[in-house]
C-alpha cells in the first residue's frame, strides 16, 4: 500500500491515538517519514479525533496525495456499536476523498488486524458501503476504490475473494441485459422530463399533485398531520374530511415516521403522510420501500423540503434522485414501476433536470453494473480449481497454448530444451492484476499497456512467486541498475543467463513468461523506488514503468507488485 499509485491511502489508528503501533501504520510511517507523525499530531488537535472519526493529513513522502487516518475501536463481538462505527468510518473516507476532488482511494482490510474485526464481516461490509456510496451519491471525481490485501493473509484473501465472486454472480446477468442502467433524459412535453432508471420510469413535471392519478400520493406534514399551509394543506383540503379524521386518530402515534390513509376525494388510492425531517434521501427511501412492500405500482412525490423547510432545490433534487437510483438498483424491486415528482414552483424544474442529466447513460452509477464491467472473470482455458487457492497445470506439448509459449522462448533460446511448461492458475493474483489493468486502461486511454516478458529465477523462489506474485523486495539480488523494482526481459536469452535462471542440483532452470503492465515508461536509473513523474509540475502523476533504453527497450522494471502476473512457468 505504501508504494501503490493512488490518491488516498486509508490508515487505522486506535482510540488511544498512538501512531505507528500497528503493522500497517508502522510501514506507512517508515515510508512517509517523521513529518507524517508531526502532521498527524497537529491535525488531531485541530480536527475531531474521537472514536469513528477520520483525520486527514498529506501523504508526505508517500506517492499518494492524502492519508486518511481512521480512529477505530476494538471489536466488541457485535454486542455494541463497533460495526456501525466501522461502517461510518468507511463511508466518511469515501466522502472525504470526493470532497477533496480526488480520483482514487485504497483501503486495507480495515479493522481485521489488531482491532479484531472478523474478516468475513469486514469483507461484506466494505463491499456494501462502497457499492451503496457508488449508487447513492452524485460522484464527480472519485472513480477507483481499491481493496489491498496482504497476500500472506490467506483468510483475508479468501474472505474478500468469496465476497467478490458472490457479488459478480448476482450482478452479471442483470448487467448483461442492460447496456445502460440509467437511460437518457427525454423532454416529451413542455415543463417535464422523463428518465428510465432500471425498470422504473421517473417523471418530473410541473403541476398540481392533488390532480395526480398515481396509486399513492406523498404528503409531507408535521407529527400531528394537521399542516395548515403549503402543498400539505392543499392535499388535505382536496382529500376531504374522511382523510383528516384518519390523520387525527394517528396524531403523535407514528413509530415509523409516516402513516398511510385512504385517498379520500383524491384520484389516488392511498396517501402516505410523512413526518418531515431534514434527511430528504431517507424520507424518499422510506416511502419507496413501503410502496414496494405493499405492492403499489406508482407513487407521486412533491419536491420534499423546498417549501417552508427552505432547503436548496438543487440539493433536494440530488437527494431525491440518489434515493430513487439506489432503490431502483436493488434486484428485489418487482412491483413499483412509476415514480413522479410534481413540482409546484416550476422554476425548480431546471434543478431536477440538471440532476437527471448528470446521471444519464450511466452504467457505473450503480455498483452492481460497474462491477460487471470489470474483466474479473477467470480465463476460459483455466481448469476447474474447486477450492484450491492455486493450481499448476502441465500443458500438453501438442496444445496451442504450449506452442505459443515455446515459440516465444525459442525465438532467442533455440539451443535450450524445454522440459515442461506449466500454466499458473491463481485467481486472487489474476483478479488484482485485472483491476490494475482496468485502472491503467482508464488512465492511459487507447494505449496498449500490456506486454509478455520473461523473468528468470531460482528454484527457491518458485513457491513464493506462484502464491504471492513477483516481489520488488528482491530488487538488487542480481542487479538494480535502473531502479529497485522487479525486472523483466524482452528476450528469453537474457533471463536464461545463470545469474538469473540459476541451475538447481539437477541442472534444471526456471523462467516465467509473465503478463506485465508496462504502460507508459521512461528511462530508469539506479536508486529509483517509484517511476519518475510524467510531468514535473504534478509529482503524483507517475510513469507506469522504467526501461533501459526508451527507443528500444530490452528490460522493463515495475514498482507495483500487482502490475505483473506469472502466467507460465518454463522448466528447461
């Protein structure tokens, strides 16, 4: 995590605010330098630093722009509020990253170390919170959320992998059936907008809500349901005395924040009377879930909170749309098909129209659809692994896969005899590699970021590489002339030298043909621990790798372990 190219890194600190105690915090502090401790001590005095809060500092000597220090409690066995505290912390980190105008954030498996939170619970919670944030907020800058795990922590790797696979299975069918979850806004008539959100049609129009013929109309009132002004009074007057009588019976008794009455003289069947509070998102969600529960097919809302409550129309529009998008993204929605927002003051239509336009054609505003777009599926040629963490498959010399690898190797090593070629099947490494590939594809647009390169090694390193991938920590074992990273050669003949592919006691040698995300590269130099910046004016925008010769590279060096996948092991 300390070398990952990301805008924000999340760190965890105990409620005693002792810095550098946990393994992650200690590693971050060592890399960032003592300035980070000084800045944290200063900021914890200035910012709120109690349990569940998040203290923001710069990245100091780290490659990131900011570090968010989450103040965590110790797990209480789910007897108190610690799980809710962790949920709030994760959500707060996402909101702060968005508020800072940054594009990416990296979380460790937060709370699963010394704080004692169960790994299966944390994996589910982290996915839940991130996906809910993705679907509920109008994101402008935050695009990438990374979960970075210690590959040696097998329990954590397994917990997150299982959770990811479960969600992929749930969402891939739905994603395949819809190219866009939120369709473009259309304006079929003056003073109105229509948008398709999943299976739900949203219509925002100017008009009089008392004339609506939806199955349900929403009335925003006080806790005695006897509002005497505004839209609420208009609804009650039009509904008649029968509805007023029902409301009087329930005055001051609602436990859920709303009551439901008959429609009275209105065209609707039911009226849901909401007790007003300032959380518009929550109020809309409450009504939508009640409609689905009671199998209502259509509902009409006023612009909640824009009357006497005095809330900003733009904020109300965003909050209402957020709640509707989140609700529509749930696959359990079967009954509610039409939602209308009736704007009494037609000048507010513009605010709602702009909020709708921000979301149109979005397949990524809902985490489920976003997730299905990532190419995280395992390669089709992989053999069934059942519950194995990794699998080495001995390729048949007659198969196309074997011949392709052999040809690449023999191109510069014609005299060596290949004993066997094995395919490395490691789902966790593959998925983390694909996530990085997706991020580079977004960053570098149409550039080809991937190359097949060679890496020679000793028999003693095979198990570690097969399980955990390449480790830049071994830089310098043989040579580090162009940086302290992991080295890959264009030609197999270079990696076949004894100094790299060291013969074992049976005179066998070992070489990987790896997929490597080289991306944009520049010339390397001794002592580099990260690639240099592409633009000196922006020290966080780094090259993706370095080379020995920019015009005709024979050697590539990467500084991020997930930028390479050890696909084939050649024994010769």
